[in-house]
């Protein structure tokens, strides 16, 4: 069997429930990247717990008392009835096809075994939603902060999702994006001039604001959406929360990484491959005018070298998936005090002699609304914006490689 069911794998359906989206809707009202990613191809009944039917209602499905189907593969279909250009095709296929690839090539730990008689619906809790959320955060991070750059270089005009946004009663605009590392722009003059959004910003009470997402290279754009105070307050009343908690921290946070020693240190390297590890300091520089006391956040980053230890009582780390790691507060965390720095000693595996061992685009995820926000000084390919320049190139005490300097290079 090759899975190709329309309610998850047809890409001629809209990305979201919005009349401005392209596509048909006869089998599913929408097939978002998240919905495709959460599809469990080898246990179809499970999907009743993580999604809704075509009309947005809960489903209830019982795993039939038959042998588990033998699924050989899965594929996404992009029918072209409403597609007229190459750009429209790419937008409908990408990035959803990457979510299909993830599900086809990797069985996640939240995908359950076939179990005849098991009932799944919107109120059951068989699926580990925390595992699913972590897995998706890792995927969408890689998608927005890494794979999107590859698509851009290939000339693929993938879909840039429009941002979410809210204006509170005092006229403060907050915005977010489902795809990390996407640039959000806003305009307070009906699109005549645009400003880059980097955190909550005052736009004035009663304003109607235009918002738009732009790809990292500035070429691809989402459609323009508008937000006003009245609409935002209705949304806040229904949901009981702000649209983006993550940006409230990320907009006041700077990350600084300073690498210590590859050897001649007192760190415990027993958990490392080959018994090799190095020291590093992570500085969280909080620049806010007011203290930040919440503890619902995690700071995600990609790490070429595994984090072995976080030697600070207020923080701990968690390996999520692949090269993705997060640091999160412990129960002893008392918050960030205004305009102060927290220095977190780290121990990492192997050694580090290249500044590019450190990867950009760190971002905050807030558990209250699963919002994401990139820490601005890491959203760059200029490593020295957040990495202290290295002063040593020695991996070990016996390293005899000659550091290349202008003088040494000139003499070659």
C-alpha cells in the first residue's frame, strides 16, 4: 500500500481555513504543514485524536480487529485545477512535501502501535502530545532556519506563511510566525511604508495595522493581513492569552557564547565519546526595563557538538531531536532581573576550534501558547554578533597545526 489519502496528503487543498488561500476542500478544509507532520500513516485511527474532520468536528475511530496494514510508502499529490503558474505550484507543494518526507522516512516516538479495539477521539490522551510538540518544534525550526535557505538557493518559491498578530488595548502590537527565522514586517499607513518587527511595539490605540511575512532573502512574501484592536481583544477573550508570549522574552534577550578550553580543564568528560569535551559559557543578557519572572519558556538552539552538562542550578538542558537542544529553567529559577546577565557554564562534547561550530538563530518557545520568537542578535550569519572571537586553534596539547594568519598566509 502507498498512502495517498486526500485528507492529509493532497496539496491542492488550502494551507489554512481562509478564503484567500488557494485550493479545493472537498475532503479536508485545510492541510497545513502541522497537520501533514502529525499524520500517523501506519495507525490511521490515531489521527482522530490529533485532528478534526472536514467540517472541523471531532472524530471517533476504533482500530479495527484486523492485521496491521503493510504500508510500503506514502506520497503527496498536487492536483493542478487551481494552479496556473510554476510559482503557484511550488507554493502549494513546498514546504508541505518536506513534512511528508519526514513522516515517510522517520517513525516518531509519538506514533503508536496498531492495537485492535483502541478508541481514538478528541478527548482521549493516548498520543504523547508533549513528544509531538517537541518533534514539531524541531522540524519547523530546521524548516524555517535551515531548509528554507536551501529552497531559496534552488529558486523554489515556497509558501511563506502570513504572521499572527494582536494589538492590545494600549496599542501595543505583538506578532509571531509559524515558521521560525521568517521576517515579520508591519505598516501603520496601509502599506505605504513598512518596518521590521523585532518585538512588541507601540502603534497607537485604535490603529489598523498591516502585517506581512518575508523570506530571509527578502524575495518571497506572504499575503498582507490586517489587525486592529477590536479584533485582537475578541481573540484574547476567546483564547484567554496573548498571541505571542515568546516575543516578550526574546525581544529583550541577547545571547553571547564564549568558548573556554579544549583541554587542561577540570570538566567531567566521562559521558563524551572518546572522553573528549570542552568548556563554554553561555551568557543570557536580559535588557528589559522590568524584571521577567515567568518560567514557561525554553530556549532552543542547534548544536553540532552535544551539550553534556549545564552547570547552573537555575537551568537544565534537553536534547530534542537531531542537532536540536533546548535550555529551560528549573524550579529554582527566580526570573531575569532588569538589565542583568546570567552566565551559564556548559560542557560540550569533543573540541571546538571553529567559530562556526556554533549555530545561529536561537529562539524562544513559550509553553503557554507554543509561540516562537527568534533572539534577534542570533538571527544572522555574522557569527561575532553572538560568538566571542576564538583565541586558540588547539584541539589538544599535542596539536601541531599552524594557525593561519595574514603573515603565515603571505609566506606560503
